[in-house]
């Protein structure tokens, strides 16, 4: 009688903090022929984060492929989830052996809040798989891969304080923002990014955030630096339209968002961090 040696099942796992990001400024500078908008914005990663745990399993009798779970039951756990697509892309691009890859996301970042919750989870998956498979991808290579998933993914891979241009993928390192507390105000409804940009295309706005003023404040290490709002009246650089920052556009259509923020962020309740 012949006895086969039982196949050994091995596990390897790692946990990554997927940090949210905020835009200290956000100016839309144009729209490309492919529909993407060009931007100039100062981006900052913050302490608020999701926890992403990735486990690779080898030796199972029936490998299960990519298995995604999430603490929020209403979020998709298939190809509709950016973290799932990040894992798919990693295995496709690197040729690493995929048997079973379990991903669990413990969500803390609000959904559809402009905080890059989906992008930062995707970035965390790329980081984790690069480590677990010892793929040796550099930051530049990871960012190139991440850009295929979304414009915010490269920033989420690097983090810190950066000037983002192009469609958000051209990143320039800025001085670290001094340590401070930031108040986030999330209305009780979603504001999808696609919808925001559709609104930008539909109205004329004359005010622009002062990116140079913001960067000057960062260079000087000032938390209370006053950031001017510049005014452009001819609209030449945007085909007759003059876009503004994301919050101004959202409030133009969703006045309840403005009322919600004004009520909860009254001067007597909150001290501004930058402004």
C-alpha cells in the first residue's frame, strides 16, 4: 500500500494601516480629451486609517483565489472593490503565484467622503503583496501600477505632504505639515467624486484656492497661515469656465452640505487649523 505525504499548508500575513488623505487645497485647471480633469492640489495624509490585513495561503487542496471581506456589509467584495482589483493587478503584473489571497478591510474612513478610502485600501494591498511575495517593486514601480487603478493611489502609496498635478499622479514632495489636530465634517450622505466633477463642468466659478499661499505657509511651518482666494474673471484657462475647489462646487448643488458644515464647524465650536 502506498501512502502519499500530506501537503503542507503555509500562511503568511501582514497588516497595513491605510491612511486617509485630505486636500489642503484643490483647484481644477482643465479637462483632458479622455474626460479626466487636470488638477493642482496640496494633499496631506492623516492619522485616520483603515486596517488592511492580507494573508497568502499556499498548499490548500482547492485554492480559492482572491477572497475579500470587509467590516462594512454594504461594500462590494468582488471586482467592484478597488482593493480586490489591486490584488488582481498585482498578480497579473508580477506573475507571482496566486493560490489563495485573503484580504480583510476594517473600515474607519467614511465612504464617498473625498478621503480616498478606496484608493488607500488599494495602495495598502499593493504594499502588502509586494512584501509577502518579496517582489521587490520600487516605490516608482508601485506608483505606476497604482495609477492604473486610480489617480489617488500613487499618493496613498507614498503619503505625507505633496503637491499633486496632472490628474493627480504628478507628485512633488512638500515640507511636512506641523503636527496638529484636524476636524473632519462628513455629511450624512455620499458625495461621489464623479458627480462633483460633473458639477464643475456645468457651472462658472470665479474663485480659486491659493496653492502658492498654502505652500508658503508650509515652507514657513505655520499652522495659521492665511491662504488667499484668487479671482480669475476671464475664464480663459478652462474653456470659458472658471472652476473652483471641490467644496464650493458641492455646496452649489447640495446646500444642505453647506448648512451641515456651517452648523457643526461654527467659529465658537471649532478653531480652524488652516485658513
